[in-house]
C-alpha cells in the first residue's frame, strides 16, 4: 500500500493540506481538482520526489540500488528524458537487462523512434515512451499525471485499454490524475477530488 496521511506542504509560501490517500496494489484511484490544487504535488510526494512539512508518506521499502516500486509519469514528457541521449539509451538505462519489446508493441511505439533524440519526437510519442519506461518489472504502483492529455482520442483509448490490462496482469495500483471526469468515472474504483 502507498499512503498519504495528514500531509501538509508549503507551496508558494502557503500551507497546502492534502487529502488522505490509500492505494492498494490492483486498485485504480482517480484524483481530480482544479489547476493548482495540489494534484501533481500528491504524485511527487508518493513518488518520493518531495517530503511533506508535516504528516506521513508511506511507500513500499526497496533497495536503493533497485528502481523505486512507485513510478510517476508527469504531464510533460519532454522534461523526463535526457535531451543528449537517444531514446533507446534512456530505455536501456531503466530496464538494464530486462526486455521491453512487449511494451513497444502494446503502446504502438515504432522501433525507429528509439534511435532518435527527444526533440525529434512529438509530445504524444514521448509520452508513450515515458509510459513504457515506467513499466519496470519492479513497478508496483504507477502514478499517471494527465498522461493522455496530449493524445488524440483513439490513441488515448488504446493506451488506457492496454494500461488497465497491464494493471490486472501485474496487480499494479494506479493513481490517475486528470481533469477529465468522464475518464475517471469510466475506469476508477474510487475518485478523490481536491477542493
């Protein structure tokens, strides 16, 4: 289980109280709210990128030499890749000796993209690669922060279908952050709204 409990963080010199969140493996939880309400902050706390000023964050224990079992995919994939590395190098750094070809096919990633640099692909193409890179064998929880907002509706549908199938196969917990209430209502077991 990953959990936020009574957490507060200072944002722009103001205290921001965040909702209590419990996410079990295999569960799909939606998180909505207006821009600036703290949705991405919740993801950064759960992924270990930030520390709260008060309250607690619980994530599974892991060896610091292995990848974090909680992976966060942000809404700006162009910021998540080293601009001086090919995309193949970025994937190989994450997967090391583990195969990732299955994900290329599942998410309609053209193998020709792998020899390119991030600036040579569209935001939607990069987002699919960021998703692929986060699906490590050790991933237990996936934090999806507006991950399909840049994609056309057909690609969005395909990605969510594949991701939900993977969630079942691997018993992953999903936190889906989105402004799209129809999406959250159609795929989440529970939705939390930040006011």
